[in-house]
C-alpha cells in the first residue's frame, strides 16, 4: 500500500502523478516521502516517479496540504 492522503483525499500513485502532471500518465511508481517542505505552506511534500510518455521519466512533487506541486524537468 502506498496510497497517501493529499489535501484530505486518499490518492494512488497514478492519481498523484496525474495531479502533478495535469493529465493522466502511463505508469507511476510508489509514493515516497520527499526530503523537503512545501515552499508555500511548509507542509509535508511527497514524491512519485512516473512516465508521462514512453520516452520520458519524471519525478513529481506534491504538497499534502495545499495545491503546490513541481517536477524535476529542467524547464
Ligand atoms: Zn503546501
């Protein structure tokens, strides 16, 4: 079980990746604790590795308490 509560809702790794990406993803790994605090509210940040397409692997970050999210893309 790697489901986590985000903003009061239980999410699966796929759903978490979708929240970060803004659209559905092909595949997502287990949710992990990110070693950082949310820059907006100071809340706990969790991370998930996912594949938005067959050629790309991204690590996404999402605050458990507010709307803040980020990913490790260079741009
Ligand atoms: Zn936050």
